[in-house]
């Protein structure tokens, strides 16, 4: 991993721990993210970096059986106004049948 990525991951982990000091959550969970920023990164890379950093801190694991629901929205903002809002909710055991 590049040094800049590792440094960003450490900074993000510190911010997560400032706001959450409980045990890792058990699933199933719904994660909703609203990202305000410049929009220079691929969304899957941003979400992946967040999930990698939050793993074993916010939730036990980021397997699909633990986090079966994910919503991500991006809002254009200047770099100095960049902010991420993340909401994590416990969901019921029943999953909607799609077929």
C-alpha cells in the first residue's frame, strides 16, 4: 500500500474512534454513506477504503452476510468543505425475496 493511503487510513481510523467506542456491531447491517467532496476518486475505492478501515472497529467483518445493504451518494463540494456522513442501522433477519 502507498504511504499516502496508509496515512489517510490512520487519520480515518482516528476519526472513527473519536465517534464510536463500542464493540464491533454484529449484522445484518445497513450502511448509508453521503460523501461530500471533489469527486476525483472512484466510488468503489472510497467505499472500499472506508470499509477496510472500519473493519473490526465498527462491525465484525465486511462480508455481505454482515452488511447486506449499502447506499452511497456523492455530493459535489470544495476540498475544504469535504465531509462524510455515515449511518449504520441494524436490519431485520428477513431479507426481501427478489426472485
